[in-house]
C-alpha cells in the first residue's frame, strides 16, 4: 500500500509518496490536489511540490485530461522505463562488440600458441621461393 500524507490546505491536497509522479524540476513527488475554484470545481490535478515558490516548475496536470492508462504516474514511469531500456540496449550492443573484439584476440592468441613458428615457416617458404626463382633464373642465363 502507498504511504499517504494528508495535508490541510485550502485546496485539500493529498501527497501519495508511492504512486505520485516525481516532478521534473527535482523538488520531489507531485501533489494530488482537488480544485476549489469556480472554473474547475472538484477537478483533481497533480501539482509541482514546490509549495513556497522557491524555484519549482509550477507544473500542473489535470487528471481527467489524461486517460487512466496514460496517467501522469504511468506515463512518467513509462518514459523512465523506455529511457532505461534504450540505455540497456546501447550497453548490450557495446558489450556484444567488446565480446567480439576479445573473442578475435583470443582466437589469434590461440592460433599463435598452436602454431608458434607459423611466421617463421611462411618466411622460410618465401625465401626458398625467392632462392629457387633466382637460382632458376640464374641457371637459364648461363
């Protein structure tokens, strides 16, 4: 269950610390209030928690304008989840590239360990070919 703190004020506000969205300005969880104005009687909204006007963003989200499935709590949480998923996908791609790079290095080292004289053999074959070609070219001249 969520922890709720009842606050007495002219607009009858309730702050629900577990389900309330965090305000983008960084002042904490948004406050759920009920409007008491003539234009919006009884209408519920989420408000920036900066009660004393010390630099909050003043964000206000009407609950009835947001479908239940896309409530401020869910939509803000969904955005955070989507951002985290994007970060995880990027990290996964980096890890895959790193694994591929390391695997290629291990394969190269393994080949060098299995064939320690491979470069020497290649060099020897090249020198023998050059000597043979030079020798056969020299033999045809004389």
